C-alpha cells in the first residue's frame, strides 16, 4: 500500500512538473504557487524552501513587469514628447493672446516712457525695464521704439562709464602732479592750505618731513616753502594743530 501510494504521489509530481502553468513567471521551476501549496501539504519539502521559491516567483514577476513597462514607455515616449511640444506651443499662443487682450504691452510701454522722462530714474533701472519689455513683447507694435530706448540707454551708460574713467585718470594725474610740486615746495599759500588742512601729524611728516621746530599745538617749517602774499618773498610755514590735525596754515613771518 505504501509503495503504491508513493508511486501515485510520484506520478502526480511528474504531472505537476510537465504541466504548463498559465501566466507564471519563467524562473526555471515548472510549478505554480498553488501547486507548491499542494506539494507542501503532501510534505515534499520544508516550509522554508517553499518560501524561498515563492520569493523567486515574486522577484521574477517584478523583473518581467519592469521590462515590459520600460518597453512600453520607449514606444510611447515620442508621442509624449510630441504632445508636450504641442501643449507648450498652445500655452505660448494663449499667453500672447492674453497679453493682446489685456493690452499689457501698452500699459508697460506707457510706464517705460514715463520712467525715461523721469530725471530721478536710475539709468541701470531704465536699461533693465527696457530690456524686459523687449524680451516680453516680441510682437508688440512698440518693440522697435523700446529697442531704440534700450540702445540709447546702453550708449549713455557706456559714455558715462568712460567719462568716469577719464575723470578718474585726470584726478590721478592731477594728484601726481600736485605731489611733485609739494616735493619741490612750489605751492602758493592757498594751495598749501588746501593740501594740508585737516592732515594728521603722521601724514605731514610723510609729505614734507619733520618740522624745524615744534610745540604742542604748532609746527614751524623754515625755508622757501611758499611766497609771502604781501612781501612776495619766499617764506616758511606755521602749521597750527588741534587734536593732532592741522586747522590753520600761515606764512611763517606772520607768526613771529
């Protein structure tokens, strides 16, 4: 009886092995999950083994599904991209129609002209405003005027920048020439006053050297520093200090 039972069971197993399981994942094992349950009930293998086989079924199914999804996506992607282009074109068209309907370009252009005529408006802000109009309203009837405003503002900015550079270069050259005259002691009394006023003691020493005599609140420089405005003779300088800075500059004979 036992032998016949085992033979019958073996034939049943063979039948399971040869059967084609509809919809199963091809994992190299010819059993469905239901068949495994029956064989598990018959005690053919431990539950742990069945669980591992079940995991193999699930993993293989997931892989096949992912491969199928990827293939479908590749087939559908060109259509999606085409639809996206069409939608973007429609969006641009609607946006332009809305702008035409609301006449926002008219409003912005009027504001641009108003700002251009405002003497308090900053040049960099005007350039930004004109540039934004040109970018935003490529089909506006005012586009050419806005582009002209933009070019004029950019040209003005370039000219002002060059003027600043030229002015700075002139200031540097004038300063260098003044320092040469300082070293040569070739300044009028007023020029000495303009140059030395509010200068610190350290800077005075740096430019014209140590004084010939000094007190707490004044320094004396003898020699031919400048021309006395009354006698027209070459005289020295008296520098009066307050809190370490020059407050007055006098021709030396006037201080004696």
